[in-house]
């Protein structure tokens, strides 16, 4: 912790926007939602990858990458994700502070249809370039991810061309191979929230198939805790968790932290919706102002704020930085795509006081 103290103070003064009552960073160069996010160098470098812009059309889906070095507080455009087409609702995870694994997501056609892809792209910070990783065994979008032993990446749930799944796909970064881990026992879902912290996986909510004659997808309210076997990383012991705070069920930004032994959650909506923010049941989607967390050692839910400044839906992760969890992009009030980047509310005992 002491090693990060002085850099964090310098970063804080350089990166925070002056004159703001709430803690915020400089906005990204462009508004984007459904963007995969990750950090490198212990949270000092922030990455936003792909997603859809304010028009929410097929030709507004991008492959661009935006990077912020917190020491300067400025964003710049990085090397775009390889490929002809951009994707929405891909999932990213960082490994060893220098590798980003970018997985799946949807390609959008001219009619607005979403086709999940099996693409895996690996970014090496030391080389500053992308390479192709081993394709996903099951092509999914709107999944969640976490990392164990700085080697194994877990891709959990998501939606295939046939519908939601409860698979847990495990990627071995060293061997560039995929294998099956123990699936979570709940109803298959996508658009869930969760992450990995200190060998624990939390998976909550998402969208499941709706009843015959009703909306295509409806909200799931299931909450699961998975304990990863330290010697056999493919084995996960699952158990049910009590309900979490708040009523949001879909598109909640989330991310885990080994250092703080917590998984953070913010925003989202009560109603499942597509990448444009249109609810499957036709009702308006409203963004929840609740930010909460799960303490994997205390085995409890805790509310960080019930009135979060500038809450979001479809920001594809919570970024763990030296001075707090951060949300970048997504859809804000009235489901408008935003470029804003905010630091989630402080809570005593988790980050700097």
C-alpha cells in the first residue's frame, strides 16, 4: 500500500476534473456504451474498448480503443482492436498488470440484429500490440469475467445465438487454451453482474428467457457465490447468496478486487434491454442510483451509496484504481450514451479516507 501512496496523490491531483463537487475524471474522447473495460499497471492505465456510439446504429459500433494514463489525466486513442467490424458487449480481463484478454461480444447487422462471436484478442502492454488468442469454445456476448492466480480467466454466462447459458469457460493465459469449469447452477442468463475476488466468484441477476407469449427476456434475481478450488481451478463449489441491495437486475457495472477482497456493483436497470437501451417488455428503462459491494471475507452485502452521482447502465465493468472504483461510458439518464468517467462513492475502510 505504501508504494502506491505517493503516486496516488500525484495522480489524484492530475486526473480529477477541477471544480467538480463529485469525483470525476476527464471524459473519454467519444461517448460509447457496451464498451469492454480493463486496467493495467495496478489501475494506473484505464482502457475502454469497442462499443456503440450515441446514434446506437449498426454503423456506430466501433473497434476503437481509448486509454487514459492517470499520471497525465488525459485520454488518447490506442491501437484499435483488429478485425473489420467492431463489437458491443464484449468482456475484458487484465492479467499480471500487462495483458488484456478481450472476449466475445456481438457484431451488429444493418437491421440491428446481434450475432455473438468467438473472437479472443490479447493485448500485450510491453509490445503495445494486439494478437489473436484461442477462440471461445462457446461464442457469447454480455458475459462477466474474473481472474484467478494471475493466469486463469473465467468467462461466466452470456448469450449465444441460441439464447442464454450458464457455462463457465476458463482460459489459461500461459497455454492459450480453453476448458470447461463448473457451470453455475442457476437459470442460464446474460447481462449479469459479478466478478472474482480472492478465489470467490459472485454472479447475480441478468436476463433469462421469458414465458411463452410474454417478453423474450425477463429479469433474473438469482445470486450465486462460487468458491474456486485452489489446486484445481476448473472446480467451483457454488452456493446461493441472499438478495443484494437495490432493484436493478440487468446491465449493472461490476468488478472484483483481490486487494480489497470485494466485488463492486453500480447502476443497471430493473428491466432487461437490448444494446440500444430498449426494454424487451416495452417499458422504459431507468438507471438505478444504487452502488453496493459484496465482502467475500465478511460474507455480506454492503451499500456504498443509495444516491450515486451520474449512475450508468451497460458500462461493461468497474475499474479498480488507486483511489477508488471507476465507471467509464455506458448509458446515463434517459439511456443516453455518455463519455463521462466517474469515481464511485467512497466507503469507510475500503479506499482512501
